[in-house]
């Protein structure tokens, strides 16, 4: 099953600061991605810009507010707004996070982790089914960046994601920076994690920057900040993934401390070089 209609090229997250430059002439970008929740109003400048952008580029909608991992029911009104947004722009892809961010009427500005248990798996699968049925389209589910592990977890994250995909027919969004951040924080091997990752379900890949800090013991603590360039170890992991998957739609996320357009475009070009290298036939 094809898990996305996105072109197998490098894309970037669209930022309004770059709109004039992007629309001045065609950019060497495979697609743009936007956060769905920023476009759930009926009109205004955001929609005017996105409509113009959509005329010339493939589009990925990336959700941050569905709270797929919540123990409560999904917000039906939010789902309906999301369906209308998908109907309006007909994006090549829609994705969300394996995380939760709301409880009762409290909405948290964060993507919080889940214990990986059979109960959680069944609950997440039910929510993914509901999203796909409501939207009338397949979704991609993204692996999280985490800063703690749950003692009650009984299923490795890679197996958890694979089983969700098998049960629901959803695809996966592999965030390579999240893999590096989580592995470093938990003292695990990022390469081993990727070796176990169910790459056959991957429809899109994310790349981004992170902050390097220390915990109370002085051990490295990485924070998924999306506010700087992609780190060299993340590029190396990404190249190892592309060597196995072949060219796959790959997005550079940069959501804070937004740089000038040429800086972001260079990050996308760095990903494109790796994708193009994977397209070349091996030397005889």
C-alpha cells in the first residue's frame, strides 16, 4: 500500500515570513507542510497564502492537536474542522503524533508520551480508525521524542507502531531527529532502533534541529526544539534510512527562531542531495 501521495523529494514547513520569496519564483522544493490547527478558521490571510501556495506545490497537513493517545474520546468538533480543511485543500498527506495533549477541558501545549501496553495499543488503534474513517483518507502516525520511559511499558516502540499500522492500515511518519533525541536521552542505540523500525509503512520522514542540555546528573539531555539546523548525527542516521528505503518524501522542520529563506532552503537541499544519491544506479 502506498502511504502518501507526496513526491519523494525534500520539502520544508511553510512559514508566512517566507511567503513573498517563495511566490516570487518557483522554488526547488518538493512540497510544503503546514500545521493543520493554524488553518482551521474560515478565511483571512493564512488561507489566502495557503491557497496561493497550493496552486504550485504538493501539500502535507501535519496535526498537533488531535491528542491521538488521550484516554478520552477524540474531540469530534476538532475532527470535523480537520475534515473540512482536508476537503478544502486536498493535501497529498495528513499526519499526526503518537502522543496526547489534552484531558477533560485542559489543553496542553506539548506532545506527551504514552506507556506502550496492550491497552494503550487498542485505544490508539481505535482513535486512528476513527480519524481515517472521518477524513476518508489514510493518515501517517509519527514516532515521538521522549524524555522519560514508563515502567509499565511492555511493547517496544517500534513494535507498537508496526502493530498500529497493521491493525488500522495507517502509514508511519519517521522523525529521525526524534529517534536521535529519544535514544540519547534514554541511553539507547539510535541505529539499532532504526534497524528495528517498520520502514515498509513509512510515507514521510522528518528532520529537524534540537537543543543539547544536561539533566540533574550531568548526563546529556536533548530537547526537540525545531529551532536550529539538523545535527550531523541526524544527517548520518537519515542517510542510513534512505539507503534502505530509497527516496522518500522528507521534510525539514524549523518552527522557532525562523531563519531567512536561503538558510532553510539549504537544509532542504542537503536532504535532496541524499535523496538524489539514492536514485543513482550503483556503479558496476
